[in-house]
């Protein structure tokens, strides 16, 4: 069965997000002073062929651990799209 997986990768809350700070500064320079903080991350979608939802989630977990996220600096969340 084909599963569509959504992965959100974000910097750990304890770490500085330089890209987010740059965007925050740009927004404030544009007069959007109501914006208090910006965090920049990655949104990844995978289409997986797996025997079950659990197997699809396990494959996505392995992809995150091995390539898609750096656990020293980032956390990730895995979800199914449309199921």
C-alpha cells in the first residue's frame, strides 16, 4: 500500500535559529513589528510503499534518523497525509 508521509523538521527550541532571526529582522524592517519570533524549518513529504501504517512510519523514522534531521540540532515530527 502507498502511504503519504509528512515530516516537519525544526531547530531545537534551546538553539539559536540564525535564519529565523534574519527573517524576523526583515519582517520588522517592513513594519510588521507584531511578529515576535520566527523559526525556520523544513517540511518534507515522502511517498512510501509499505505493508502497514506502522511499517511506513518506521521507514520514515529511519529516513529522519539517517538523513533528514540532525538530532543534535533538530527535532522532527512524522504524520500521515490524508489518512
